[in-house]
């Protein structure tokens, strides 16, 4: 049985058109899906820096982290300096002579009871520390931020402690400022506690006992 030539040609053209339409539809679906995937990936990539901006940098985390100091070899009368939050923190092992001066200079001090000064509750005492023997204090003058010097010698004019060379403020062996001098408050006592007899941690209050 023979088909008319015109009919055969019409059938072939129809199949070709259908194949072209199928190819166009498949291509359209592929391009649409690809666009969605690329857009989603771009959104995630763009969001990464924004999310990371909420997180503190390693430097920022370490800047406020507590620091340990070994005081096992610190002899009476000696001082070591520890860096915490970019500030010098003095650790002084007071000898008996230094401790004996604390009640003697009370009448010469601006804030002998540390009521207007900064220290943890456990350090608001005559010694301004957890243990009378050890003083842990920030080495920054409360006047204009200079760094006083440690003066362990006791003379008739000065009972020892710390002296600020910038404007002449003086502090006793507990970091309490003398009256009539530029510094308005006592030196700051940072949070601290003794992890053991030989190690202190500066930057945390630790156990209250």
C-alpha cells in the first residue's frame, strides 16, 4: 500500500516540529533550574561574610580572655607584670614591712576604705586582695592613664607603694591613693582568684570562698 507523497512529507514535518518543541522545552527547564541553583548558591555565599560579622574575631576573643600567672617563685617584696586586656597588671608579693604600713597611712589617704574605687567585693578590704600577702592590681594611674612605678623602699617621706611620674600621684602598698594628689581614685583591682598556691588567674572571679 502506497502513501501519498504529500502526506508523508506533512507527517515528517510534524515530527520535526514536535522534536524541536521538545528540545526547546527541555532547554528552557534546564536553564530555569540552573538559574535557581546559581541564585541559591549566590545567596549563601553573600550571606557568609554577614554571618561571620556577628562572630568576634580570634583577636577580640583573646583580648578579653583570662590569663594565668605563676607566682611560685615570687619572693617577698618582688613584683611581676602580667598583660591582660592590653593592660599591665601588677602582682606584688608584699613582705611584712609593707603590710605593716597599711594601717599607718590611713589618715593620709583619699579613699582608705575603697568606697569610691573599683575592685571586686572580695577585695574591698584593707589589703584590697584575696590574700594579704599578694596584691593584684592594674598598673594604670586613675588620673590620666600613665603607668606608676613600684617603690618598695620605705623612707621617712614615703611609706612605699607606687609613684606616678607623670603628675606625682602616690599610692600605698594596697594601691590606695594619697589625698591632695591628682589621681581621683585608688588603682583598679581586676577580677582574680588563686587556682593553686602557685598559680593565679586574672580576669575571672572564680570561687567565692
